[in-house]
């Protein structure tokens, strides 16, 4: 694989990692982080904080797979000097 092909594959893997991170983990994490309890008494009794994104889908597709894809992209990008 030549240099332009490696650059394209690395860029696609990094973009895909970012999209997966935001879609499966980031949105739910920000919703959980920014939740504010209601101020009136009745709403405080029944208010439920959104769940922390710790389901298998959030962890695998939102954390593990993006880390692997980003590592693969950075590995391909660092291989410019090693291959002719």
C-alpha cells in the first residue's frame, strides 16, 4: 500500500472512530453529566437521573472499537518511513 492509500485509510478509521465515540458514548455521557434535578418537590420525588452509558453497546461500540480504530489509523500513519 502506498502513502496516499495509507493516508486515506488512516483518515477514514480516525473519522469512523470519532463518529462511533460521539454516537454511542458521548451523547449519553453528556446527557448524564449535565442533568440537573428539578426544583419543585413533586418533580424531585419522581425525578430519575439518566443512566450512565455502561451497557455493552455503549462500551464496545463507543469506547473499545474507537480506540482500536484510532490505534490502527495512527499505526498506518506512522508507517510512512518504514515502507518504500
